[in-house]
C-alpha cells in the first residue's frame, strides 16, 4: 500500500500498540498532525501546554504501566524543549520514544528556520537516535526504536523526521507487533547490542555461595527491581535470608512499606535502620541499583564492613561507583529466580533485634508540630488514608519529594513516580497527567512544592481541557525548601534567592485554568477541603490544595555530603 510518510509513521505506532501520544504541533510536523487528525478514532493525541510537559507525560505513562511512552514535537525549539525530559527518562531508565520534526532534507545543515541538530544534541542521553531521510526506512526505524527502548536496560530513543519525508509517498507493509518481527540485518545488530546480557551458571553459584556464608546480609534495592517486575523475587530472597531491605528513591515500591524487613530509604535522607544496616552488615546485596552519590555519600566509607554482591542488567554499572566482589549481570527477575532455586531454605541471620530497634529511632521532626502550618507527615498520611492503596503517587523535586517517599505508605511497584537521577523540578504535573491517562480507574495525586509548581502550573489547562482528574497538593512554604535547608545547615542562614513569598495565588490560578482550588492552613481545613476534593475528582475535575507548611520544616534524617551514612543529622 502506498501511504505518505506521516501515515506510515502513524500506522507503525498503532502497530506497536500505542494508544496515546503527547505533543505540541508546529510547521515541521504538520503532515503528521494532519494524519493524527484523520486517525483520531484509532490513536489519541493529548495537546500539552509546553513540549517539556509532553515528554514528562509520556514518562509518567511509561513508568506507571511498563509500556513505552510516546511524545512528539516540531523542529528547533520544539525539539530542544524535549531535551530535559529525555535526560530525565534516561537517568531513570524509562522506555520512551520521542519523535521530532525537522526541516526538509535539502535544508538540513544550512541553519534553516527552526533547524537544530537534535540527534547530535540528544546523542549522549538516548540509547539510540535516527534521522530518517528515506521514507522507505521509516516503518522499520519505528519498529527498531520500540525494540531498543525496551531491550536490556530500558531508556529513551529519538526519531527525527524531516518534513519532506513525512509528506512523500512510500510503501507500507504491515508487520507483526512482536520484537521478533524485525528481522533485517540492521535490526539484528540492534537486538544483539541492546539485549539483556547472559549470566552464567558460575555467576549464580558464586552469588549463592556468598549469600549462604553471610551472617548479616543487607539488601539495597533500586529501580531495576521494579523495571524487571522482580518485586516478588526480592521479597522471597529477603525472607529466605532474613535480610533487611533498604531502597533507593527509584526503588520505592519494590518492597511493601509495611513488610517487617523493609527499612526504607537508604542514603542522604535514609532511615536510621537502612543506613546503620548497610554500614554494619557483612554482605551488601545491591539489586538493580547504581550506587548514586545520594545513596553512598562517601564511597570510601560506604558499607565499610561488607562485601558487595551486585545484580544488574547493565554491565556498565558494575564497579562503576563501588567495587564489588562478585556480580551477576542479566535480567533481575531471571537472575533472582535462579538464585532462589539454589539457595538453601530460610535461616536466621545475626541481626537479632537490631533492625527493629533502629526502625524505632525517628527524628524528633517526624512528630513535633509547630504552632503555624501543617506538618508534611500529616498532609501526606491524611491524603493516603483518603485515596487508599490503589493511588499513584507522583512528586516534583525538593523537600516534598523526600517527605512523600518517607511518609506515603507505598505497597506496590509502579505507584511512586519521581525524578530520581536528574532531579527535574517541573516533572510532576506532566507525569501525573500521563499516569492518570494510562490508569483512568486509579486515583492520582501530585505532591509538589511552590518552587517546582511554578515551573509546570500551565499544564493545569490540559487537565481541565481533557477532564483529567488529578489531585494537586502544593506543600507551600514560600521558599525553595531543599536549597534553603542547606543554607540553614551549612551556609549560616544566608538565604540567597530562596524566598518565594510572591505571586501567583495558586488557588486563583487553579480556578482560572478551570480546576477547583482550596487554601488550607489547619488540620480541620485540610480534612474538609480533602473531602470536597474527592467529590470533585469523582466528577472528573482536577483539584488543587494549597497547603501552608512552615519554611523551617526540614527533611530529616540527613547525611551531610561526604560523611559516612551512619553520621546522620536527626
């Protein structure tokens, strides 16, 4: 069948199971948008307020489902507006296909209007990118892109499509949806390059021997556990070893928060139990985690009494930040399954009552309440009680992000969505939008700060236009909270450019965009507003709660940069 390049692109996306695209039109993608209009009964397009929200929405869609998220932007500034979101997805291993338009092939490299070398710009942050100069290559490139995005360690890819290629005619031959349908020599090379590494029986046997010999094993679980669908295997391994399980920010949800062996966050804002267990254990079992500096602090003093056994799908992560005695490289679910088959039956460790005692050590700030403002723990836990265990929790970046990770009772994987590696302020509202579209039957709440929310508040217009009922909770302390916390602790309270006691009025802004807004400063006001918000959400309307938090509230515990994990500020 002879189709335009734009039609071939849309047909190839539908072939890959895509039901929703997030984007913003422009001159270089007009043929594509014309085809999306023609095919709107087969594939949905969400018009965002800014291209960065498109990529964050695709990211939230992907994180909450495990599917590939898709976004589209025009050439030049449209394409460059995707860059931060692509980097966000890359740091957190989110499978995503970004599609950009470009000037016609005859104008490439001539500094044409709205031309930019987006493949060159994004090369360091994508798994692969393509510029399609022949319409006959387009369908195969789309198939390759989806293959690469999900193969091995997931991540973002980009397809750049010149305007004339989207307009000219080419032959469309439908293919199968499965990865095996891509059979060209080039596709075979992609498969080999990005496929999960194959672990050996020797690797498994060595790991089992180390696990069997350990007296005080401790597990450090990261986002790779969630990406591979290995949460059940993680739980079984922890119970078999009687080992405490600490998690990175990306690992929140890999282990139910209320499991007796779950000790919570590890690292800079980690719990006393997680940090002490890692520092005192004799075997650290890192699973799908990359030893970020926010976790290790001083690598020279990290897990100083322990051997390290590393499970990861990406061989580049092994020995990158922390030296390991042994490792198993491969899909986490498969490697843990093989280990569990060989590991002896459940036995007691030498932790005895240490873990339970450490879990009881909480910073006074967890419970002390000020005469002014709402305590973050109250806001988050009251919201959890109202929304239930099915809720998807999304955050922006800052103090509220850490409080949400500390206080929200996350029980399942893919229900806590946050920008971990890049720490992207402005990530939250787009990601919450994408998560809600992908999961219409589940409540979605965004915890954000007034600093982060200023960067993405225009996306409330998209929520209103499409009737996307997201609950937005602004923990409003009128400051850049996390930066101010550092200024308080380490810069003698010189609050340089961190005070945000200025417009807008978020409640009026929400109402201007068509959402319902409430301002709350007491527990009674919060409960009453939350009750009204639930009714609005059930009616398909987004709601914003502007909740006053005292600017001196801090995220604790905290490990100062460069200090060992067990030297915490409580």
